[in-house]
């Protein structure tokens, strides 16, 4: 028993006990510094952020930059506090230093993400997205951070691992093949301004038809018109072909290209009575007056024939085409400075197509459809005025009429 007392006193006199007590005190100080930073300093910073008028500090707070920085405080206390205590603290110091490296990598990644968010608040971000480049920088930071952390734990030079990576180039190219292809594609997309955030793109082979909502290093996310999200590898946009409707949006006009199919059996010459009736339409008055002078000057003086085939005569379909053009010229919703055509296409078994090829001055989809519908509602209703009929295949109602006619004929 008496021998145990000196041994216990001897244990207290050794550096082991002092190291244990010092370590416990150091851990206590690290814990206190962490709690003080999280509970006091971080709250003060967050309150200050909410009271400022700038937005960048709010973005940093939302991305967790300030919160992540608090994890560095206890690690720094431990790292510098180890030098004041004797004992085998080298391994502990390496672990703490590796922890600091990992936290710095995470903190840098969060700051870069916050930088992207701040950059996207400026209009230039739609024309020059940088998210893909930041993701590449993040990847490099994580690789270098992992290498530094491992080297710190093993107490070896980082150049050894980096030189080993150089020897594994072929394997790295195979592993990061998609990343390399996406990097090249991202550079091409940015250099040639192929895609911007908010562009409407169409890529039928991949089921893409909607607005670009995100452009990153590896993928481009597109929200289709049915609200589904399609994720397209960035390099697929370079390898394949796609349609970008940005030019339409920026031009201020959206194309209307639609035909009315005319029943060819309803096409005929216009006699004097029909011309007098159509002359009452204000939009046709300049056209008919000009045609009247033109036909009068082209008539042969010695001609005494009254047959319509022996002289130039207006037709109902030609006059209707002139009416369409006059109607569209008066329409304030049609872009008058872009392509403007009302043309007759080759006849087909489905009738004679009269095509309207113009541009609306509103590119909004809903407004565009309304403008187009109003135009053709009016033109279809105006056909009967020109004694024209629209062509359509027989319907069940047509068959009923044919049956009724045959029935009445047989009864008679």
C-alpha cells in the first residue's frame, strides 16, 4: 500500500498527466470557442446581414459561408494550442491540420457557389453563364484538397501524389471522360453563345422542347412545355443538332404560317354584279380600282368578244387573296417590317391552299395563338362573301345529307 502512494505521486509528476490535463483543457477551450462562435458571433453576423441593403451578404448567409467558417475556429485553437503542451502531439496535429484543410475546401466551395448566385443576379449571366467553369474549379479544389489532406495525415510531400496522378493520366482520362467532354462543350457553348439561360430550345431526338433553366458543367436542364424536366449531357448539344428559338424572341416577331384549303369547284370569274358587291368592301376599293384601270388598258380596242375567256377577268379566289393581304396590312398585331406573304400553293387532292406567311409582333405564346386564331376566324367567315367554299373531307353530317337527298329523290 505504501508503495502505491509513491507510484501515484510519481505518475502525477510525469509529463503524461500534464499532457492529459492540458489536452482536456485544450478541448474545453476549443469547445467554448466553438459555442461562442456559433451562439454569439454567428447570430450577430446573421442579424447584421438581415439589416443591410446589399444582397451579396444574404447570398453568403444562405449558402452557409458564415456557418461553415465557425467550424474552423475550434480547429485553429486546437492546432496552435498543441504547441504549448508536451507529449506526442504530432499525430494529433496532423489530424487537426487535415481537418482544417477539409473545412477550407468546403468553405471555398460554398463561397464559389455564392459567387455564382450573385453573378446570376446580373443580366450578363444570361449571355455568359459561368456555372460550368465554377464547377470545374470546384472539382479541382476537391481533388487538390483531398491530396493535401492525405499528404498531411501521412506526413509526405504532396508532390509525390501529384506525380503519381501524372503517371495515371490514361486512367484519369477514362474516369473523367464525360467531365472532359462536357468541359470542351461548355467552352464551345460559351464561346459561340449557343445557349443561354431562358432560351427556348428544341431537340426532338432527346425529347427536349422548352426553356433552358440551368446550364452547368455536366448537364443542361430544360423545362418542357408540359412542365417535365429533361437533363441533357452538355456534350450531347455539341455532338447533335438542336433548334434555338432565341432569334425569334429577339426579333420581336413570331411566324404565322398556315393555309386555307379552298374547294377548287367554287373558283370562278367575277361578273359585274359580283364586282359591284365586292366594291362596297372598303379594303378592296383601292385594289378593284387599280385592277379596273389595268384591265381597261390591257383590253384590245378591236375586240368585240364578250366571252370571259377572251379577256382578262378577275376571279373570286384572286380577289380574296388581295382581301387577305389588305386585311393583314390593316392588322396592328402583324409585324409589317418582316416577311409578308399571301401566296397560292400548288393544287392538291385536298384543295387549293392559300397560305398566309407573316409574323405577329408579339412573341408570347398565348398572345401569338390568339392573334393567329382571330385572323383565320375572320378569313374563314369571309369566304362565303367571295362565293368560295373551304375544302374538307366528307363528315358524318355530309353523309346524312346525301342520304336524305337520295331518300327524297326516290320518294318523288
